C-alpha cells in the first residue's frame, strides 16, 4: 500500500511539472513607427521606460528607421500602459503592427 501511495504521489508531481513546462506564455511583438524618434536621448528614455514595465521581454529602437520593436506578455502589459509611455515622452506613433509569437 505504501508503494502504491508513493507511486501515486510521484505520478502527480511528474504530471504537474510536465503541464507547467508546456504552458508557456504567448508573447506579442509590437513594431511602432515614431516620427519624433530623432535623438539618442529619446531612444534611451523610451527603451528604459518600456524595459521597466513588467512583462516586456525585449525592447529595441532604431534611429535610422524611427521604429520601436518590443516583445511583451499581453497579460502583464496593457495597451494603455504602452500609450501612456508614448504620451510621457511626447511621441505620436504613426503606425502599430502586432504579431503573436508562439
């Protein structure tokens, strides 16, 4: 009986770890054009601000193309937070492009 109980407990633990491993969070990739992105200071400020949000995995900007690319967890970062960061740094994004990452 003890062996059966031990086997049962081990099976449950194994199943719990297997399920946890297979439920990875879906990420969203956002690419935004920002006409005002013309200084390295604004570039640094935007990157730091977005990276400080919980749920943002990657945030990169390009002065040449005036774009921002960010991968984030939509359960932790709402569109309103993204909008507020742009407003804080007086940016008016031109276009948004969203793509789910699996």
